[in-house]
C-alpha cells in the first residue's frame, strides 16, 4: 500500500468513525427528549400514546383522590379548556395541592388517562412553571384566567 492509499484509508476510517458517533449521539438524544403538552393538546390528539412526555397545567380543585393506606392517587390536570385525568403511585411533593401548577412526567394510555411516574409541583406561592403559564395564556388569548390563587412566574429571556 502506497502512502497515498494509507492516507485515503485513514481519512475514510476517521470519517466513518465520526459519522457513526454522530448517528449514535443523535439517536440517543432523540430517545431522551421529553416533550411538553398541555391538556388541550392531549385532547386534540397531539400527544403520543404510550410514549413519555410531560403534561403540565393546574390541578383542578375537588379532583384529588388518594387511596387510604396506599400511595395510589389520581387527580385532574386542566388548562381551563380541557382536562386530563392523571394516576400516580408514589409520594407527591409537599407543595402539591389543588389549584396549583403541576408538571407530570409519564405516559398517556390508550384510555386517555395519563400514568405519571414523577410529579413536580410549584415551589412558591407566586410561581407557575413557565411552559404551563405560556400554554394557559395561549389558550386564553394572551391573558391568565381571573383566579387570585393562580399567578404566572415572570417571564425572563432565559
């Protein structure tokens, strides 16, 4: 093999290795991306069935149902236009309560019930997750619904 052929073989090998690494990295990234949907998008059929995503909105008052002596619970997440029933088994954050912002990670079943494996709650009285606030504002023509217990976090450029 001449020096020129060795260089060409080396360059082709390096390009093949870099291409393979790029394909593997993109594939891993695609599998780990978790999209955010609000209840209206779920109701419209935009959310995938049996694929992980984040569901965000407000916990509808009067819908939290805890099984006595169990970690099983269910509640309804709303964006004030559509509702999605959520079932969860586990310990919820201390700040989880009705009429507060929540983001649930999990999967939507074919029956329309969201099975959460993680629940995130707001962390102070004036906070709503930015994507939840944005989704609710979009559903209400750019303004938050009138409810003194629901306030959006200030939007920042980050």
